[in-house]
C-alpha cells in the first residue's frame, strides 16, 4: 500500500509539473497508481490556470 501511495504522489507532482516518467508509468506493480496521480496532477494544473485566467483576464495571461 505504501508503494502505491508513493507512486500516486510522484505522479501527481509530475503531472502538475507537466512531466511524465515512462519507466514508472509502465511498472507492472505501481504504474497504474502513478498514471492516476499523473492525471490528477494535470487536472489540478488545469484548474489553477483557469483560476488565474479568471483573476487576471485572458489578455494578461497571454501577454497580448
């Protein structure tokens, strides 16, 4: 169980950073947990960007 949580957390951090570790993702024991964490991290990053656009406005974020 601890390995699954560590893999999930690593995936979440990597997903938020926009990075994917193919070696961990393909691991037969913890790969699925990593990939779920990766997706959750990407979703969290998307929501953060959406919130920033709502606060700053689209022109301020793109620099146009």
